[in-house]
C-alpha cells in the first residue's frame, strides 16, 4: 500500500524533520512525503488575518514573521537519512516525479521526499 503524507514547508520545518526521517529510516517505513514549499508560514498569516482583518499585517507588503525564506534544501535533509528525494520546480515535472517517487516507496521500501516549489 502506498502511504502519502503531504505537508507545507512550515509544518515540515516545525515537525522536526531530522527526528522524523531518522525514525522512518530506523523502522523502515516506506512513506512518500510531499513538501509543498511556498517559503511562507501561512498558518500564522491566516490566523493573524482572521483575528485582525484590518490590522497592520493586512496592510503590509510582507507580513512580519511569516516568511520562511531562505528555505533549507529539503531534499538534502532527506538524503542525509538515505531517503530518495527530488525537488520539483515546474508543474509539468510533477506527474513524472510523483510516479518515480511512488515506485521508490513501493519497490525499494524506503522514504521518498518530493519537494514541490509553489508560489
């Protein structure tokens, strides 16, 4: 069975990926992890706008404390734990990358991380 976890870059960073990858490797958990990277912590932005829709943050060009730029190289973090990884920069690359990642998980029985850069 193919297990896929999809998270944003903020959730990935704050979920302690090193510990998660170490456990996935140690327990031989074949999981496809898709990280959607928009270089922003949108949970904070959305919560701030919900509570203060007319506040300073809503009027600012860049909302304070929500940017995650520059983001780490998520693919290399996964590779440090011997996971397969790939970064997708363009939408047209996604179908083939997903298919390849799924095959790694199903055939090689190991963690695969697919970082998808979104705007």
